[in-house]
C-alpha cells in the first residue's frame, strides 16, 4: 500500500469513528415551560406530610420558551406521589424520577426529576378555601436531543374554594427560578413586630434585690 492509499484509508477510518461517536451532552438552554390546562389534582391535606398525587397517563397541553420553545403545543404529564409540608418555609427531601415529562417537539420527551420540595405558601380553612404553592428543585434531561441533566425548578400552585376540586398551575424553569422574597408590606409588619417586642421588654419592671 503506497503512502497516498494509507492516507486515504486513515482518513476514512477517522471519519467513520467520528460519525458513529455520540454527541457530547450539553446543558439545556435557558427557558420555561407552562402548563396550560392542568387536570384536577388529587390533594390530601389530612396526612403528614401532605400529599399531591399525579394520576399516571393524564396529559395536558404545554407552552415553552427559550430552550423549550419546540415543546409548545405538545403534551406533558405528571406522574407520582409528592409529599409536602403544611408549614410555609419547610423543605422536604423528595426523590422522584421523571415526575414531569413533556414532548420536546421530536416525538421524544424532556424528563424532570425532583430532589426537594419547599412549601412557599400554605392556607387551609376546611370547607371554606385552601391554597398553597410549592417550589420543587431537581433536574431535567433529554438524551435524544443530547441534553445532560440540567438544574431546574418547578413551581406548583393549588387553589380550592369550598368543596370544589383543586385548580392548579405550574411553571418549569431553567435555570431554577429565584425564590420569591417577602413583599415590602410583609417586611414592614415583621419590623413592627420586632419593635413591639423590644418595647415590651424595655417596659418590664426591673426587679431589685437588696441584702440586709
């Protein structure tokens, strides 16, 4: 085999190896996904922790932006049982694989898995109204599109009035959405509360001790 033949053969082999090598996985570009029409979720506030049960096989339409724009108009589904606290500000460790899956526009799916659940707000007046919001941290991947596990958040909000079924909405975000901060009025009330406590402590009568 002459030098030219060897060069051509080596080039063809290198090209074949390159063509069959899997593409290196990358992070999902920034974007969001909103659930347009979430089914009536099954919520149980009588357990510790409280639970939200997603019925396997129930689907809903989604709308995406940025890295998830191709998912718009496709279908998504929630699957599994999610535990959460009835105390706002509490975070529970939850390991739930593929809790939220949704079409990526190529007849394959993005897959979001949960690692923790934080209760953002919680209000429950039995027979009158109930509302709460949850902040789920986890990761999303899509092996078909070559996307590796990417840090993601999923914010869920639930509302019910009287004995009506719960309505719900959800927004998934890459990178994770920042946690909401208290409104200025909330901060003001907190400061007023601390000020009142300080004033009460100053007004407490001082006890003097004398020795004969």
